[in-house]
């Protein structure tokens, strides 16, 4: 090693020490979020620098190439691990699943395989040779096509990581912005220096810039982990259902650090400065049992620097694995209530909360009107007995706050929040006083949040998360045989594009209702995806599952109507032997479902097209007679124009459905008897484009999609939507334009009366060469005279 190479090689040795320190640090402090991906990143940097170091030291071209190939283990891991880290530290950790990581690693794995087998295909580099440099010999490579594919993938992953981190930098709380800067600097250095290496900008013969840049990037990230607590505290998402306009809602992690505050909390506290701080330093002492999973309510909480008195309810915040990762604290301002209780005796009767006093045997001595109303009682003797937790007679005279469910006089159950305390009168007798608050609505809200976490909002069925948990629970030999049924709704996209998403939602809701009616109560039915459903059927053989499928299809056929065709492709498979994997069973059912879908797809679309025609017929002006006349005229003039059989079929279909786009317009516009306004006319002119979109979604209608789009174009270019002229307009569109104009003039419409046949023909001749193709008008006139 010469004096010229010593600084560079020494820097590489330092570059090996930094990633090793990072790996050791993360192995020791495993509480850091995403520490496994951090270890992967530091390990990748170490492998890259280590292999490059020995690549430089090697004098043989073969050994240099060997170290260069091993180096790719680090090269492919750097962008993957950094992308996962960026998701963690920008608040999108829920996106990281085993399946998504597997998909993301496909290209890196292929790259590793191609690097190790390059001599057989030359996809990574087409040629290489040992070049003498100014300082040291180095490998010169001519890169192959896969090298550029990999490079594009790596750079794209860096750019996507930048996007997530930039969002956090621009919109996130102050504490997370420094973390975003650290992450962005960490990858910016290797990213830019790698571009310099590939483009050979500022290149020193024999040396690469990227390994040194990895050293700098690792140093920045290591500093972030140690000094700026990167990963120790990350953004976490909170469901919007906990937002409350009356209460302060604050969420803290298990280290008492605040990571969320709602709008009301923001009005009382500086939210920007609040995030990341210890909850006790901001709010004062708040009693929280982090190990308990039960609901708690603590009366009269005094917060630091706030004059109000609050009632505090505490709920566990669970992650996807149902482990407690924090607490949600809801502070209800009860200052006025408590002040009023101290100052005015009249509040006892006028309070909205139930107030009472009872003896140690549970007999009510006093009860206000609100308490009686709460339970629908006329006298305090009818009130339900409230048992303290724990019993005051056990020697615990302090205040108690807890929630419990009680029955009203009519038997209806309600949830109340009870606050009890023991008092002693001047005579030495002990009594229990308390306040009851009806929290039924709050409990329903909590139940709704719990329901939404396991159910699909549209179909009211279980969601995918719940299904996957149940799949683990039900995968038991004692429940064998276990069948899986998977269904995919047919024609949902066509219904959405044609009738709108509201009708598409109705289709999904109707299908889910039919499915629910065909399964047993013990079966688990869930919405698997956008238009897919899945069911687990314990103690159900494959043959019995087939019978259920037939029952579902029969119900769909019975409940289909003109406007909405109910159809779902179904497939099933059963676990009937020991040791079978349930995921393999699901895959088998899915494959069978897709095979059925291919078979059923055409007939389903045909039924939807038929429903489109029926929908047009239901409009007053688009009668069945009008369609039949148009079909008849189109066939005759098509034969006169010597169209092929295929062209005649398309023209016949166009005659029936050229105005299909008008089903998206309101009846107020379509059936308006008077003159249309400028805005209404603008809406009318959109129907060719709407019809084009509808037709494009169906293989049966796609051949006439362009003809639908242009059937209101005019020969002189004054039509719409694109102002085509002459033979730029499809022939079928020019024919329908003449036929539709003739039929419209000779039959009544909501906005005018019909004219005579001769008057209509004169109008066509008058507009020949301007609105209409002269050849088609001439052919139509001769055809019409021959008919007369």
C-alpha cells in the first residue's frame, strides 16, 4: 500500500468500524422501532465497504471480481433496508407486512442470482477487464441491461423514501423533523456519490466514491440513533373515531411520551411543543397502570398549568398484535360541575348527573331527580343497588371511580360511571355518597370503534384482519374437514362505470346479504378485498361446500333485477387430510374461483348490456319502438352501402346503444319540454364521452366505443366532442347521425312535435354536406323512395 492509497484505505477501515458500532448498538437496544431493518442497513454498509476494501487489495482480476460479486449482498440490501426504515420513521409502519416485504425483495434477489451467474448470461455486465490505474489497478466493466434495471429500482426506492420523509419534514411535529433530516442526509450522500461513480463525474482512477459515502451516511444515522433518539420515538396513527369536540384526547406510549393530541387539546396546549414530551412534565402526575387492559375512570384530575378540573378516562391502545403500546387519555372538563356542587345545594336537584347518599347496607337515603329519571323510577326504593369496588367495609374509605352496567326499571341496560366516597356525619355514622353519570353513548362509541376494527363498513361483514386471526384459531384438526369458499363479484367495475359507485356499493351490499343468508352462524364470512369475499366453514366437506355454492348462485339469480344483475364467481377447497396447509387450501379455492370467473364473465357482461338497453327503454323518448326502428333502418342502409357482416352487426348494436351515455344524465335534463339552459346543454354534450367510457369497459361493446364517441360529429367539423370533419368521422357514426336525426324528426319528443316524413327528408337534404355525409344522405333518400 503506497502513501497515495493510505488515506483512502484508512477511511475504508474507519467505514467498517461505524456500521459495526451501529449493529452493536441496535442489538443492545432492541426497543428502537424497526431495529431489525437498522441492523440490516448497517450490515449492508459493512459488507459493501468490507468487500470493496479487499477488492482494492487484490492484485488478481479473478479475486477482484469475486469480491465485487460478494459485495452485491450489501449493494442490494441498502435500498431495501433503508426503504423499510423510512416507512417506520414516517408513520407508515402498518404498511410493512411479510407479504409486501417479500414482493419488494424480488428484484434484489433476482439481482443476487444474476450477479453470481453472470458468466452464463452477461446480464449484469457484458465484459470486464483489469485496468491499471494511476494509483492502483481496478476492474473495468461494461454494464448489461439488468444492471440498469437494478439501478432504476434502487434509485426509485430512494426517491419514494424521500417522498415519505419529506411529508414528515414538511407537515410533521417538530420532534420528528430532525429525524427526517437525519434519514434524508443518511441516504443523500451515498445516492449522490453513486451517481458520480456511475456517470464517472469527479472519478479518481481506481477508486469509487460510494463506499466512502456509505461511511458518512452510516455515521449520520448512528449519530441520529444515539443523540437524536431516532427510532426511539416514532409517529403512530390514531383512528379518527376518537376525535371529540368536548373532551381533550391525548395518547402516550409506554414510556409516558405523548404522540397524539386532538383539536380540543390543541386549544388548551401547544400541540407542536407537546408531541414527544413526557406526559407528567406537561400535565402533571397522571396515574396510569400500563399493564392493565381494563377501562379506568379517575375523578377530579388536576392538570399542570390548567385551572380546570377534569374527569379522566383511560383506555389501552393496542397494536396489530393486540399488545399494549400506549394509553388513550380522555379528559372531560368537570370544573363547572364541581364548583357548583361546592357552592349551591340546589345543584343536587338540578344536576344532570345522578347524585345520591346511602347507608352502609345499600339503602338509599337521598337521591336527586336526575338519578330517578336515569333509571325510570318514581321512588328511591326502586333504584338498583350499587356495590362499591372494593367494599368500603373492608377498611378502604377512599374515593372510588368505576364503570358498571345497571338495569333500568323497565329492564333496559345502561352503562354508568360511578364516583363513590365514604363520609362520616357528626354523630360518627358512616354513609356512602356518589354521583352516577350515564355513559351509554360513550360506551356505544367505544363499541363502535371496536366494531370498526373487525368489520367492513360497507357490507357489515368481518374484515380481512379479523378473518386472518380466525383462520389461525379455526385451523384445528378437531374441526376437520374445514372448507374455504372464495367469491369474486362479477361486473362490479362495469356497474361502477355505468351506473355509478353508489349502485356498485349496492351490488356489494346485496351480494354480502345473500352470502350471509346462505352460511351458518358458526361460519366466518369476511370481505377479503374490494370485490372479493371469503368464508371458513368448520366441519364442512368439499361436497357440502359445493351445495352451498349452488344455493348462493340460485339466490343471486332469484334476486337479480333489470337494473342490477347479481352474479358472483365462486370456488371452494377443503382441508380433509392431516397436515394440509390452510394457505394452500385458500390458494386452491382462489384458483378454482378464477377458472369459474373466466367461464361466467361473458354471460354476466351480456346480462349487464341487456340491462343497459332496458334502462334506455325506460326513458320516455328511448322507447323499444325507437330502438327497433333504428336497428331496421341501420340494417337496410348498411346493405345499400355494401357493409360486411361484421360491420352490419356493429352498426346494429350502435343503433341500439349510441345514446347509452345519457343514462348518467338526470331526467330533469333529458325529459325537459322547454329550451335547455347553457349549463344543461353543456351536460348533454358530455353523453358521447360517458358512453365511450362505458363501452370501453366491455369486450362486447368496445368495437363500437369510438362510433359512440363521434356520433354527434358533423361533416363540416362543427359537431362535438372533438370537431372532426369529413371522413375523419367513423362511417358508423355518420350513418347513425343521419338515421337518428330522421327518426327524431318524424316522432314526438318531450320538447317538440313530430314533422312529416317529407319535411324530415327535406331537412336532411338541406343539411347534406354540412351536418351529414352527402353520400349517406343520398343513399338514404334513394332507399326511402324505393320503400315508398
